[in-house]
């Protein structure tokens, strides 16, 4: 086969993969709308818009500037209000879409005219909803500022929690989505390998963190949600974001990628290393052994059909001296970003736990942080997995420090 013919075949396979993923995701949204007897959903969250339509336009900026929005109907029709002169982001998509110009009524865009513009926005939303769903007085919305909410409710529109619908739609991943998630994870692994290769005393935390960003952008990724990389005494407690601190030989260095990579899917991996040559101390090894045990015990426990509460009750028991600094959850869903569910520790169940059931096809991150209250160092580990009929399977080959165990 000639080279150009091979490229055409590969392109065709890629097109089919993307077509199937887009169709699957839109169908999942439609399924949720029908299940809740809701004719349409109005989306502002850039991640929800990406899931439903596979369009992306300045995702991070749009996340805090509601300048584009989309209405998806239960029959699959889409009306999209796109940002100024950006209709091209819809090119090449096989969607039943009507494009309009977005009307932004944030204070940045409208100043003291925001309420008046919100009324004009609302009149158009109601008009489009009643055009396509004449008897529809119900609309799901994922995010909406007060002026817009007040106007729609004044017009007799009942608003549903669209974020709940979208999180539920995004819960089960198709085989095609798992391929795209794998592509994001391979990019994250390249970034992690680069970080590891460059790691040495004398560099700053920021120097090391930049290598993950480099590989993400270089390979078509999008953004990183946090800056969670810490070294030395900044590893305890967790949640220090990376800084200009200079790495010292013998430090622990821990990080959490939180990387939205190629195809808009998140790679969420945490590892902990030692800076410089030599073996870790006994205290460092002990912290690592406990964190490793927590992640792998809970991975072995996790399986479809188990309830969230049962998983919390049976999860690895954190030794008392590490409970205070525990990670915020035992595990959480993952897809385009962190997703439903978030599984509370048993000690937190009464205040923040909620029940549900794990299902085949869910992708989940299993978490651990081990650092004593008042301690000077800690270990952060996290593994991204997919639930199968027989349990969970790791989605990344990114290695652990098993020679520390």
C-alpha cells in the first residue's frame, strides 16, 4: 500500500473513532433529558459543552467568562450561541446545529447594563425553547448567574439542575473514550518521564513542574487545573502549590498532574520521588509503604456493583497519626476533568458522604496522602483506573517506587 493510501486509511479510522465518541456522548445527554422529562439543557460549562458537542473555544477563559453557550434538545438538535467571530470552531462536525451570536451580560461585557442585557438574553432563550419544544416549560441549566435565573423563572420556566444531568451522562465511558483517555495519559507519562529525567538538586519546584506543561502543550494538550507539586517540608500537609523553593538532596517531591490533555480528557496521576542520589530514609520508606498500601488495597477492593458507602466502610484503614492530614476523598470519578462521584472517608461520611453504586465503564482515581499531623514530610499517590466486570484495571504504566517497599 502506498504511503498516502496508508495515511488515508489511518485518517479514516481516526475520523470513525471521533464520530463514534461524539455520537455516544450526545446520546448520553439525550438519554438524561428524556429520563427527566426535560426538553432541553442549556450549557455554559466549557467541559459540558465539549462533552456534548466536541467544540472548544478558549476553555479556561470561557470557564470564568460566560461568553458562549449551547442548548441541546432531547431529540439531538443543538442551538449554539458562539463567541464573537468564532463560528469556525464548529467546522467539520456532523451535528444538527443552528449557530447564533452569543449575548454576554457579565459586568465585564455589559457594565451597569447587565440586567437589561440579561432580559434580552432571556427573551431569546425562551423563544428558542418554545420554538423547538412548544409545550416545554422546563429547562435544565448547568450554570447561570442570578439575573438570568430570575428572568427565566419570572417567565414561568422551571429550572432543573443541569450539572447533575451532565455528570450522570459523563459517568460511563465508551470504548472510544477509553482510547482518547489513553492518548491523554500517554502524554502525561511523557511529561512525568521528562520531570523525572530533569529532577536534581538546585532546581526549583517551578522548574520541574514546567516540564509537564511543556509535554502537554507539545502533544496537543490543553491546560493543567492545579499547580500541585511540593518538595521537602512543603509536602506536609498536602495542597501546597509549586513555588520557587530550591530542591535539596534527600527531599521528597510529590505531585498531582490534574492535566487536561489531548482530546480534552484529564490525566490525574500522583507520584512521590526522592531528590538526588541515594536511598530514602526509613521514615520516607514507611510513609511510602503506607500510601502504596492504601492505593493498592482500595484498588483490589473496588468493583462494579459495590455501593459508595460499602467501599468507604471497607476501605484501607488509615493509621491514627495520619487521619488528620488524610486526602479529601478516597476516590473520585475522572473523565474530561474530576467528575462524579467523590467518595468520602468513613470518618467524613456523616458530613460529606453520599451513596450510589459503581458501574462497569466508570473511570476512577484512587487516592492516598500519608503525612503525620505536625510532620515534616508526606507522600501523595494516585492511580487512574477503569472498572471492568472483574474489578479495576490501571490505565497508566507510570511506575511506583517499588524498591522502597
